[in-house]
C-alpha cells in the first residue's frame, strides 16, 4: 500500500510517499524558517500563506522523486490535529481535493502519532509495547505506546515544551530562531557544570511531569546579572542550560520506564535531534537495562513520511475520513487517570 502523507501543522510544508508504513519512496520538506526567523518565532498568518505557496510543489516533488503518478497511490494521510489551525487547513484542504479527484481513501493523523511513527521507518524499530519521550517545539510528553495509534500519556510538561525552552533560551542569548540546534552545537565545546541551574526548576512537583518555564526565567536572570557572554563562556552557558533540560527529560523517562517495566524507549520530535539528549538517554539505558531508539535528525523534526507511516496503519484498519474531516488546533493525548 503506497500512502501519500501531507504535513502542514506548523512551519514545514511536507509531502512524502511511503510503502507499507515502512519504506520511504520520497520525502520532501519545504521549511519556512527563513520566513519566521526575523520575528523570533512562527507568525501564524505568514505560515498559512507560505503553506499555500509550497503545498502543490511539495506534492509534485514527492511524486516526481518517487517517479510515480497520483494514480499509483492507495491512500492519503494528512495531519489534521493539533497545530496552527490556518496552517493545518492548507494541508487538509489539499488532501481532501486529492482524495476527491483520485477517489482514494483519506485519513486524518494526529501530529504526535506521526512523530511516534518516524522510528518505524528505520531498519530496527522498537517492539510494542514501548515507552516514548515526545520532545518537540510544542509538546513534551512521556507516553506508553501499546500499538500503532494506541497511546497513553503518563507525564508531560506543566508549562513550556522542551523545544520552547531551547528556542526561548536561544532567543535570549541572541542565537536566532529556531535555536535548539545552535545551542546543541555550542554546548558540544562547553562545560555543563559551569553555571548551576537548580534541578528543582525542571523536575516539577508531580511524579512524571516536568516544568521548563522557571529555567528560562533563571537564564534571563543570569544574563541580566552577567550580560550575554561570548566565546567559551557562551559555550559553557549553553552546555549548562542544555544539561538542565536533558537531566529532567532523562530522569523522568528512566523513572517511568522502570515503573512501567518497559525495556524499550524511543525519543521523537525535534528535540530528539539533540546530541546531548541522545547520549544521556543511551547512557541511562545502558545502566538501567533499556534500549533506546531515535530517528535520524531529519526525521525528528516535522516531515510527511512519519504522517504517511502513521496513516498507513489507520487505512489498513479500514479507517476512512469523509470530506467533512476537520482541523483541530488542540488535541490532548489520552492520559492515564492515576497519572494526572
Ligand atoms: N539539535 C537540537 N537540539 C535541541 N532542540 C532541537 C534540535 N533540533 C531541533 N530542535 C528543536 O526542535 C523543535 C522543532 O521540532 P518539531 O518540528 O518537532 O516541532 P513542532 O512541530 O514545531 O512542534 P510540535 O511537534 O509540538 O507541534 C524546535 O523547538 C527546535 O529548536
Ligand atoms: Mg512536530
């Protein structure tokens, strides 16, 4: 089954063709980072406009790269929730139009289910059930994955997402937007013990929940007192800030992996590209006895191959959406009662 995936929930317009939820035939992403960089964050109206400009070319690009015509596809999967509603609508309307003209089945995909599916495009995906740490620009959750699309949230951030902490920290340090990758790069040559950010800032009060807004304030207070450094001191500050985020993510994940008795852990979403997080989680897994799975960096951030992979399982189960399929700006994951 060849599925055309479409993604437009934030600032990437993407289309991909994936066979049987496993084999990527093509994967095209048009990023809008240049459009939003000078505003220090995504401007929803500009995002919608850029999606309109890019959506047809990325679909044509995905078909051309796979050397296939529209008639070769067996179904269409599109991100319909959660995200910027104007941005989501562009991908959704395109998917509906394509489903209508081709007569192929359409299915809506939850964006985070997409992130969770990216690792299944790799040669050795995690077995089910497993634990997943979803860390992206808008979300930070620890979830139990019992099957494709069967997800229970066990912990989450109470305020900012980890990606937001990276981006807002980078903005404060004058490192541009989105800044996660720049902090990651600078942190490689920095000393993570140079600046002490108290652990209580990121760990939150509740079992598997986290908090990142206090850390951002601590960085602001630090720069007000000492100024924004450069050279080695900037690398040290980035390394310390990143270490505080990573420590909270790893500590909570290993705690939940132990209590759920799960020996396979995947990390997904844009922040899963962070080299410090990847290394720390692998080290924790080696100590605690769990195996870590992470998609390659290009499949951690938004792409449509992950949406096609997630959609494949829904289509195979016979799920078909009508042309009344709606876009939803918010769509919380189901949460286990005792964890809330
Ligand atoms: N190497 C890295 N280290 C840390 N953060 C990173 C790295 N690479 C990307 N990021 C962060 O990943 C985020 C983007 O991820 P993603 O594309 O999954 O988010 P999103 O789609 O905007 O949000 P969501 O998936 O929650 O809707 C940004 O916050 C970016 O700074
Ligand atoms: Mg995303």
